[in-house]
């Protein structure tokens, strides 16, 4: 149980730093954004660039609209 408490405490501290940076107008790093998203239970909105390229190429080869990931 101590290990879980340690993880939660570290996450809370990391979130507090990210929110403090945001409030002070400091540019957030991707890590800061990931911590905030994790705390809110929201998934990342990053697109998988490799898959996007494959879908675009597929669309060009087979002449249809390309899908987005």
C-alpha cells in the first residue's frame, strides 16, 4: 500500500507543478499536458503519424478518400 501511496503523491506533485506553470503563463511541456490529461481521465489526442501516412498512401493508390486516424 505504501508504494501506491508514493505513486499517487508523486502524481499529485507533478500535477501541481504543471498547473502552477499553466497559471503563471509558462509554456507547458508535452509531459505537463500528459499529466493533466491523466489526472482528468482523458486520452491523448495525438495522431499516429505513421498510420496517417499509410492511410494517405492507400487513398492515393486506390483512388478513394483517405481515412484519418
